[in-house]
C-alpha cells in the first residue's frame, strides 16, 4: 500500500509542475499587441517609395480620418508608413513656383509631459527638394525655421498599398530614436498632420495639431522590444529555464516511481 501511495503522489506532483508551467505560459501567449504599440522589426523596411509585400505590418495601428499609420521599430529607428488612400492626385512640390504639394509632419513631445516645451519638443516635416527637417517651438506664437541636421528621413511614395489598389500618396518614414530621447520599450508621444492637394484635405491627430493645448492629447506609442519566438528575451529564457526544471523534475519522479514499484512475486515452485 505504501508503494502505491508514493506512485500516486509522484504523478500528482508531476501534474502540478505541468500546471504551474502552463499557468506561467498562458498569459504570455494570450498577450497580443496592445493599442498604441509599435511592432519590433528584425528587417528594416526599405525607404524607396514602394510598399512591397510583407514590408509593413498587416494592419494600421492608428486610423485618422483619411490617413492610416503603421508603426514598427528596431534598436535605432521608429519606422512609419503614412498611408493616404484618398489622395490620388500625386501633386509634388514645385520649387520654381514655390508651390507646395502633398505633405506630412510628425510632432514629438520629447519630454513626454503633455505640454509644449519650447526648444525641447520638435516637429519632423517635409521641405521642398526632398529634404527632411526639424522645427522647434519658440513660444506659443511661433516656431523656428526648418533645420536639416537630422538622420531621420521622410520619403515620398505614390502607388498601390494594402489599403487600396488605386495608386495614391503615402510616405515612408524613419525617425531617429536617439533624437527623440527614446529606446525600445519606452512610450513616446506623437501628433500627426497630413495634407493632400488633389483632392484637397488636411488630416490631423489630435485635431489641434501644432497647438500648444493639443500636447495633452498626443498619441502614446509603446516602442517594441527585441523578441525570441515572439517573446522578450528575458521572458523567453525564464520560461525555457522553467520548462527545463519541470522536465527534469518529472523525469526524476518517474524514475523514482519506477524504482518504488514492488518486485513481481516469485514463480511458483515446480510441482
């Protein structure tokens, strides 16, 4: 009877270890991407004005009125696909006549305090002749001119995207995380502005873009971190270690159970 009891106890303990492992793992598998989360990218998109198959996330993380924005990041840059399916005119800048074409801008709340901080917070925008610039607020009533001392980049694109097979305006963007004082895993605060000439519309998020009062309503985006098999490295190795401990424990318990089994009765003496 004692031997049977040990066998049942070993089996129950083994099942308990498996249950603990499952409870630890299930929340991780159920934890999908949250609203306002950038996807980690092991392969940076090519900023060439063409949206290639599988280059960007399958669905936008931010839907504005007429603009869809897709986010992904690596260790150095935040990448954006700013897609404008309704902008079908392909109107570009004309430096000769000083006529502006389609455009976009991204404002960054650098210190993440929900307030406009002069000469700290800044805006990335498009300048004529395909230049990317940064502009800083001087006060509530004015901003500096555009300065091109940045490794961030905005690239014009026109063509089909997953949002629409009809050729239309989009921008491929990479923003330097160091310039934004951010690292993977941080939460950053952004605002967006897009403009289409044909048809004519301006899209803003939040509605008061570039207004000092709008900083409290900026879009909060959590930057992705490097993953292993879809898990953050520290979590992956923790679960792998837990799985190894459970496996070793189960093997030891089964061996002990096998050794504890009673020996078969001796054969009956010959007649």
